């Protein structure tokens, strides 16, 4: 059942990623992330209050630490994009980010049913197919290395979020967003640049932050009430949602292997949920 929360999370995160990507194209990633994390604070706080979450210090600290890890992972990801094309950077980031929690779960001795194992394997292959691109332009080695580092960062963040107790609910998510936003503010002030984008773009980011924030809460709830690997694999299928949104609203062309990856992603989630 917990994998269902991961699947719902993938929809929210995928739509949020699509909306914030459009904003980043106009005002840059720094302003976009600052506004995204800022709006994530009230969204997650509302969820915490609705769930009657408890303020548990150890979980709050862990949530705050994931805010730092998330920014480091994003930093590596966009350093990769600055070095090479997405086709070089995205595949290692996506696959390693999924594979690391799966390996950790197996080391812990968690052995899921055969259908879930098949779904997780299919999910990792599907993410690779969705993110891969034949355009290998730029410093391939440097871009791949940054993508790999980003994947390790994301994987570590997922493992850290899995340590949260169910009683703490969504307050750790609020702590994560707060720490990440504070860092973005410090970076903005330190460079004497604005912290928030224009009002028009900010509205788009608000929508993206709401979608992404709700998705993040479903993801954390799934981790708090289920196993790490299935929830992570189901949740990281958001790449499929982002690709579909790009095709529907941005006129992007979906290549044949991305179609295969999309079908595989849907099948993977179905196998994990049924298992």
C-alpha cells in the first residue's frame, strides 16, 4: 500500500518539476529554487498541522540536514547541465538516485516479493530510457561525473528521509524547505542579487511548489509507513510525468525509447503496488 503514496508523489513532483522548469527557463535556477523552497514552507506546515504531526527534535534535525543535501545534489545537477547536455547528466543522476536506496534496503535484509523486485528493476530501466538522449554535447566526462554526484546526493537524501518517524509527520519537510530557502537567501544577499523573481513568474512557481510540496509529503508519508526501495522507485517515476507534461504543454517531441520507458514506468508502478 505504501507504494501507492510513492506513485501519487510522482504525479505531484512531476507536475511541479514541469512548472518550475518553465520558470527556470525565464529567470534562472537560483531565483526559481528560492521561491520554490519559500512556498514549500507554508505548504508543508499546513500538511503537518492537518496530520497533527508531532515536533520531534531528532526528526526535525534530520529534515533540516536533508535540506542541505538536496541543495548540494541540485548544485551538482546544474553544474552538470552547464558542462554537457541533459542526455549526459540526467541518466546517471536518475539511475543512481533510485539504485542507492534499493541497495540500502537489500543490505538491511528487506526482501520484497518477486513482483515488487520485478517492478523495481523495470522502474530503474524505465527511468533510464525516459532520461537518455542521443545528444552528447559538451564535456561528457565532466557532465557525467556531476550527474553521478547528483544521483548519490539524491539517493542519500532518500535514505535519510527513510529514518523519519511516522509521528513527526511533515514537520521535517517544513524544516527541509526552511533550511534550503535560508541558504538561497544567504546566497542571494551575498551576491547582492534579488531573492525572488518577478510577480508573474512567482505565480507559476507557487503552483509548481504546491504540486511539488504535496508530492513530497506523499513521498515522505510512504517512507514513514512502508519500505524504502518500493516507495523510492515508485516516487522517482516522476520523470515520466515531466516528459508527458512537456509533450502536452511545451510541444516537446517524445522519442520512441521514451515511449517505451513511459509504458515501462506505468507497468513498474503497477507491479510494485500489486506486490
